[in-house]
């Protein structure tokens, strides 16, 4: 009984076989079939390698939502060098919501030399080249997001030459926290003096001949500091053509959550518009000489997530490539053989045309003569 049930089970499984096997004695091979098979295998290998390359790569997914966080503080990371002595300049932030000066105690004033060393000039040249490429090819920003990690450093390298020149500039660097509302960070002549109705800068003791707001922005970012990220103003250098000159930067800050396989941080992206003009009250150009960065916070928040193709999707695509190539080449090979057989059949019909045979009554027969045994003798 067990053997009988086993035979029935095997017979049932044979009937369910969707891949019937053909005996090798009935299989006919041909040179054309071998050529098509070689082409199919080569194409499958090439497409498989390309698909594996796509599987190893990742891409950035952007999602947008309304930023509902208005109570937290916004961090501003600053590293700016101004071509004036530190005792002549002052930096602070005017919060437009509270109309008062926010504390800028987190900034450090460091006397430095404005001209860069050869190594620092090379660093700045490479940074400006990256900035120009980023403006032309926006997709490079995804590469920067994926390659950024906390141990990297994009800061200006220290001087390699021990210059004996006395410091003629002031490097203002550090960070400060402000409210998440529009504000104005500025660097102008004199130290800031806060008072209830606003703020002022003590600039009466500084002569106009010493005004020089030529500056270099080595780093400016908002939010958590990520050294591997290159911001739009990093590497910017402006040379003042007049003592009384105003440099303005209008910045739109977009809160950004960055999630990659290397880091997960809450930072901010920003776009900037630049403007500069010479202060001349007689010509109607009013204002205060200095560097002004007016920023505004966007109400939208962007979530940037690095994604990877799942393994099951890679296997499905791989099966589609193999099955599709085999089916397509099989159809093309069958169609080619059909066309070749039609053409060859016509040639054979033309080659087997019958010759006319004369008959005794003067008629001609177009039939081929029968070959008998007597005719062979």
C-alpha cells in the first residue's frame, strides 16, 4: 500500500510539472543557436554587473513638512576674518522679534594676518572650485550629504609658515544661540553698547581711514555643526574698494533633518543673495559701513534620508533581466530562422524547375521523367 501511494504521489507530481524535459536525442543544436546563446549570456552578464552597481549605490530622499518647532534656539556657527584690528570691530545679533541685542559672548576675537599662506590659498581655491561646481550641478549636494561625517574637517588649515608679520586682521569665530525668528547678524565699527531702546556701536574713536571691511568667510552655518558639509558662503572672500562700504547677505534658512548611514543630525540649509554698495550720504546711499547678514527662517522643514535598494527588489530585477533576455533572444532566433527558411525555400523552388521533354506528336512535356530500374542500365 505504501509503494502504491508513493507511485500515485510521484505520478501526480509528474503531471504538475510545468517544466517538461525533452530527451537529449531529440534536441538539435545549431551554429546560429550557439551564437545567439553566446550573445544572450554576454548581455546577461553585462546587465547583471550594472544592476549590482545600482544595488550597491544609495540615493537621497527628500520629504517636506511644516516646521512646528518655534520654541527651540537656533545655533549660528561663525568663522569670519575682517581686515581690521579686533579693537576696532564688534559683532552682535539684533533679534527682530524682541527688538533687542542677543548676547554674542560665545564669539572669540583673535588677531590674525589677513593674507593667507600658500597652503591656505590652495585650500581656499579648492573650496571655491567646489562651490562653483555645486552651483552648476545641484546633484553634487547629495554626494556631500552621503560623504559627510563628524570626524571630517572643512575648516581653514593653520598657517604652515611662521610669519613674523604683525596681525592686521581680526578673526571672529565661535557660535551663538538665537531665537528661531528673523534676525540680523552684523559686524561693524566699534563695540556694541546695548540700551533699552535698541543698540549702538561705539565708533566715534575710530577714524574713517582705518575702515576696511574686506573679509573672508571661512565658515557660516546654522544648526548642529557638521564639518563634512560645505555651506554656500564657505570660502567667500570680498575685497572692499572704499573705506565706507556695506556688504549685505540676505539668507533664507531651511530646517533640515539629515539621516544617512554615517550620521543623523538636525542641521539647516540656506540660500543666500549678496549685495554690496558704497555708503555716500551726498549721493543718497545711506547706511552704515560693515558686514550685515540678514537671515529669515523658513516655515518648511526638509527631511533628507539616504535610502538603499532592498535585497528582494534586487533579486526580482535580476530574475527579470535573466528571464527577459532568454525570452527575447529565443523569439528573435525563432523569427530569424523562419525568415531564413522562407528565403531558402524560394531558392530551392527556383533551382528545381522542370526541363521540357519532346513527345512524338510534337508536344512537349514539362513533367520530369520517371527514373526506373531499366533506365539505369
